[in-house]
């Protein structure tokens, strides 16, 4: 008698994943396993701690595609934006402040999340889409960019607003961790100096 339960699906192969990104979005991939999406060609990436990213998204609203990998959030922004981020941070008066914020542009890469609708068969820290890319045209319009360079009529926030929100939330996460460490190491009953 034949089994009524279908055999378990195997994980999608890397070649199929890379082909999907190339065919559907025209995104370049590295010849590796896991598949890596190359930055600086169709998009750049603003990478922040996941907690800071979630808080920043609540502040700025809809953005382009957003991926999660481990404890990191990757916000896709317009290609060329990574080069602008250090200057933006200085202009926004975040220069010289240590932030857990990274910009990936030309020559960089991120681990490719499984394409939308593919069965997740990865490890718990594997990359996944929080806000998946739409069609090729939708992605281009949704990527945050500098107002003068990227006002393309999409729903994306301006890159300045996104970077400011991300920097603010990265700083808040850092302060929260510092307070937690101080509380854990202070003698019982002693108030914190900045409480």
C-alpha cells in the first residue's frame, strides 16, 4: 500500500535560489553556498541590531525590503547610499559616536534570504525576509535614497530620515545595554547616578 504522506521536502538548492534572484529581480549573486547577494549594484544595505531596526521601522514607516539574519536587521537602500552614510551621520551630529550601524555598498554582500514563498528549511539564525521584495519595478521605487537623487515617487522614506532613526535607535540600544550592565555590577541598594 502506498503511503498517503508525501516525503519531506528537501531544502531548495543554492542554484535555484540564485536563479530566482537573477530572474525575478535582476540581482547579482556570488557563486557560493549559501547564496550571497552582492551589494552596490542594485541596492546597498544599512545593517543594524534587530531591536534598533524594529524601533526605527516603527518611526519611519514603510521602507524597501528588510531582511533579518541572526540578531541583525538589513534594510535595503538605493545603490550608492552606503557612500553617503558616513557624511549623513556627521551632518546629523552622530559623527564620533560609536554606533552599531554598518553600511554595505560596492564590493559587499549579504546572505540571501530564501525567496518569498519558498519553504524555510534553514537554521534558526538563517536569513529571512521581514519585508520581502516585490517585483523588480516595485523594489526600485521602494528603496530609500537621498531626496535629490532618489525621489522616484515610491513610498520609501528619505534616506536621511531612515539613517537618523536607525542611528537614534542604535544609540538607545547601546545605552540600554550599558544600564543593564551597570545594574548587574552595582552593590545592592545603591542607586544609579543617572537613574
